[in-house]
C-alpha cells in the first residue's frame, strides 16, 4: 500500500518526479518555453502501475505548477487527456 506520495521538480534533469515512499515511481519530462512549461512525456515505472499514480503525477504536477504561477503546455498525451477531463486546470493551460 502507498503511504507517502510527493511530486518534486528536478530541474537538472528537466522532469517532475513522482516519489512513493521516497523512491522515484514515475516522471513527467518537460522543456521550458518562454512563458510556459511544456510537458513532453510522462510515465509510471512498471512496478507502480495500476495504482492510479499516473493521475497523482498529473494532478500534483499541475498543482505545483499552478502554485508557482507557471503556465503549462500539455504535449504529453496522458497530460493532454488529463486536463481535458479536469477543466479546473484551464486557467494554467496554454496552446
């Protein structure tokens, strides 16, 4: 059972990391574009799949970006679908 979930920015590797009990369980890769963070790819490690952690990664990454005042371009298909299904993030999404 998952007890501790966190998302942190790892700017040196241009990715947000999903930590489960201190271990990297997934990531959302990004690149910087003037005025926005472009999410290019996301994945959850095989041993952590089937627990809803992709949604946790998307939600917590978007919340972190919102808290920093960043705008987001969801190029990654998973993130693109997530923001369509969760219009509460419309305020931070740009094309």
